[in-house]
C-alpha cells in the first residue's frame, strides 16, 4: 500500500462498509437475542441502554478539543521560550523544553520547526502525564454514568438465556458500530 496514493488512509480509520455491516449484523443479532429472551427481552433493552448511554457520554469531539488545548499549551511554552518572554517559566515542562530549545536553536532556522521538534522531544513524558489525567477523567465520568454491577448482572442473565457466544458477538458488534473511535484514542 502506498499511503501517498491512497491518502484517505490518513483521515479515515474505519471503512464505511465496516460500519454498515456492523449495523446490519448488530440489528439481526439483537433481534435474535430478543426472541430467545422472550418475556425477559426488556433485559436486552436495559443492557443496551446502559452501554449506548456510555457511548454517548464522552464525545470524540470533546476528546479532540481537550487534546488540542493540552498540546497548544506546550506550543505556547515553546513560543514563550523562543521569544525570551519567560512568562510561562512555572509550567511543568518549561525546563525540559528550554533545555531542548537552547541546545537546538541553531539547528532549525524555521521557528515553527523548532517548536514542533521541541514538542516532539517532550511528547513521550507529556503524553503519558496528560493521557493519564484524561483517562482518569473518562473513567470517573463512565463510573458515574454506568452501574457496572448492574451491567454485569444483566450480562449474566443475557448469557444464560441467549448463550455467551451470541452476547459476546453482540458486544463486539456494539464496539464496531458505536465505539468506532474511542475518546481516549482520539485524545492521543
């Protein structure tokens, strides 16, 4: 595969046909499980309600915006150092960024290149720290919105009535259809 010929691979991770197939398969399997549950079909509704509520809880757009703000913060520190303003000298990454910029200022004639390279130099440490904060925030939101104990209880009821294989397949289809882009992945 030549990524410069198939440029769509830069911005589309999940092909449309995969989503459409997952949609169709999800609806078919959910109908099958609903029939197998009979009078207890409402349990499937409860289960799906909890999971789909979680899918809508934290938007991919929110995660993307948060990441942009966090990474812009690092770029502002770089600009502050390059412009010798020292207004952001209290920032936790100021020392590492200053060290990199001072050592490499003459290597890069373009200001923007120096900023990007300085950001890349601290990216591993920065990404771990910021991602952990973001993931902790996500976990807190999900824990507030989902009753995991109840979800597990309903899961056991569904697997008992419809079989673990079908319920696991349903879970996989839910992930493929409703969790196409995970908020945590988009943040990174």
